[in-house]
C-alpha cells in the first residue's frame, strides 16, 4: 500500500526507498537534517550519561547503555538510509525513526525515575512526522505521544500518595504543545512542498521554452547574433555563421575582423543612440568577394546600472531579398501575361485562318511574300502565347508519369524535330549501349527536348554535327542517374546572360520570349530531375570543338532496357 498524491506533503517523494525516483531537493535536505539532528542528540545524551556516571559512580549504567544504543542506531540510519517519505503504514522506517525515538525517550524517563525530565524530547518525533509525513500522520503521532504522557502521569499517581493533578496538567500541556507543533509544522511542510513543486514546473516550462526558442532560431533563414558592447559574439544561429563564413568558430569578436567594420559601426551606433538601427553593410571575407547584408539591431534592457544590455543583430543576404522581390514581380507578371495570352489567342487564330484563306487567291509574288510574312509572325506569336500559357500551367508529377526508355524517346523526338526544321544533317543523336529507363511524363519530356533543340539551333553554325544529343549515365561510377546532353557549337554566353539563364522573361535577343529554358527547369523540377548549363568540348568530324551544353539529369528506376 502506497501513499496517494493527495495525502503527501511532498509531491514526488516516493515512500519506496528502492524506487529510485527523484525526490524534491528541499525534502532531501530536511530529511538529512532530521537524521543528523537525531544522531547529534544521541551523542549529547551519551556525553550527559557518561558525565553522570563519572560524578556519581553509584548510578546504574543502564541509561548510558540505552543512549549508546540510540546513538548507534541514529548514526547508522543517517549514513546508510536514503531519503524517503514516511509510509502510511507502520514499516521498518517507522520503527527505525519514530519507534526508536519514542521508545528511547520513554525508557530513559522511566529509568531515571523523574530525576531528569525527558518528555520534551518527545516533540522531536512529532515534529519529524509532521514534516516528513502527511497531516493525518502528524495528528496521529501527536495523539499517541499525548496518550503516552497521560499514561505516564497515571503511573506516577499510583506511585505517590500525594496530589497527582500536577502530573496530569503537565501531560495535558505537553500534549497540547505536541498538537500545536504537529499542525504548524505540517502546514509549513505542505506550503514548502507546494512552492517547490511550482518552482520545478516553472523551471521545466522555462527549459522547454528555451529549447523551442533555440530550435526556432536555429531553423530561421535569417542570421541572428547576440553581440556585447565590446564586439564579442555571444550567440549566433547557423544562418548567421553561414553569412559570416564562421562555421565551426566559437570565439568571434567583430572588432578584430577588419572586413566587418561596417557591421560593427551599425552595432556601435545602436549602443550609442540606445535605439534600433537598420543599414545595408558589406562584409568582406579574406579570399572571397564581398557580401552585402541588410542588418537590423535591437537592444536588450540592461539588468544592472553598471552592466549595459546586449545587441541582437538580424541579418539578411541582400541577394536573397532581391531574389524574393524579383520572384514576386515575375509571379505577378506571369499571371498578367497569362491573362493577356488568353485574350490574344482567339484573335490570333482568326488572323491565321483569314491569312491562309487570302493566300489561296493571291497570284502576285509580292503579295504572297507579304502573306507569308504575316503567317510567319503569326506562328511566332502563337509560340509565344503557348510559352506564356505553359508558364502558369506547369503541372507536378503524378498520374501522367510513365516508364520511358530515354534513349528511344530521345531518338524519336530528335528525328521528328530535325525533319520539321529541315536540319537532318545538323543533328546527331548518340546513346550508350545500355540506357536505363526513367519515370517521366512523355509530353513534358518532348517539350523539354524540343525547347533545348530550338535553343541550340538558334546559335549553332548549321554545319553537319553542329547540334548533338547524347544519352548516357550521369557519371561512369554512378548508376543511379542518367543524363540527356544537348550540345551546340555556338559561341560562349556572356557571364551576365549565364547568371540569369533560367529566369523567366529573360533573353539575350528581342525575338525570344525568354520562357523556354525557364519552362524546361520547371518541368524538370516537377519530376525530380535537374537541368544545368556548361561549356564542353565535343567532336565534330576529326576536330574537338567547344560549345554550349545543357544537361538534364534524371533519376533511374530499377529496370534497365536494352535499346
């Protein structure tokens, strides 16, 4: 039988000595204090009885033997026992504490024959039960001690023929004192236990909140630093370390980094004005180009007049800010362009059909050339409209995916494209002896390949073999991915063009919509593939020629198809 939580003054203090549960710290301190007090009292009693024997050798040594036994019992319990709450039932702990105390003090009182009054010592077990036990146990122990005192008063009255009212009064007053001690001590113990429990809960909540805060700060994409007034970085999240290129460093002082003076100036300005600051700063890393950051500061309140607060610095990469702004603008432009494209589509179809009907009756060569010009520009405008519509209609991978033999699909698409564009000699398609199958949408694959081939044709020299398409493993040692390469012998791209190559509505020439490569990238990403650009050498005839190459890397499946 164990104590219920409602009956316990110390929540969390297990009555089972072998349970291994953690006790409240204050409970352990008080428990050890009581055990030490009992051992100290036993030592005092031994010294007292030994002194009496020295001064009066005719006295019986029985009291000294009792005190020595009491001291040994209390010292053993203090050194070997573990703190635990008194059980609601009478167990070994009750006998070794309350039982030993009551028995020892009662026997000493009886053995001394009233020469020394030991009854005040009975307050010790009452006080111990009141604090280490439950309120009900405290009242019961006070009642037990009071009955024992009344019994002793009755025994004295039988031994003497005089008035025994004094004995009864003394027993009643001592018993009342025991009841008062049990009540007050029990209330104090309950109050102390409640305060400690609330403190532990608050500490646990603070610990959990701190862990949550650390997790949130660590996962933020913005850099966050806590900096002291002397420039010492006290705390920084992973994003801040990445922006400052300080991964793995612990002792960071902004004043000691020459390339970080602009950031330190913002922090100093915040400390001097005691107000938040915001500024664009350039961070220069040794051996690297500068990085532009948007820095914002917030000051914490000072905890002491002699100690200044801390500065919390929020940092954002200017390139990421500009990229987000550009993406938002492009998204708005895409929605607007899609709406315009829908409105243009129907009139464009009417123009194309009317021009075709007019061309049938034209005999004059000049007029036919004008009709052909209208037809060509109408088709060009139709392609732009399709690109714009594809921009906002790029689907994600799903039920349309199917198992494709990439080599076979590339050969078929290349053959159809070269026939339509009258460039059979210009295009050459190469595949490895073994091509791994891929999971992809067939129409999306066709759109990607045709966009890349159209782009290659626009800049190729039109010589035989000037456009090449190659299907092979991504790397000889990597059998988990397969690559489709589209190469042309065009001139190298300008670095400014290469930087924005896959952005929508970006083109190096006015006749292009600037959506082809962007749509290729979106289609690739929607199916788990990637697309990249590089300058690479390919063989045309007997010569090695450097050209532009776009590589689409697909994830393979477990099956392998032989072409």
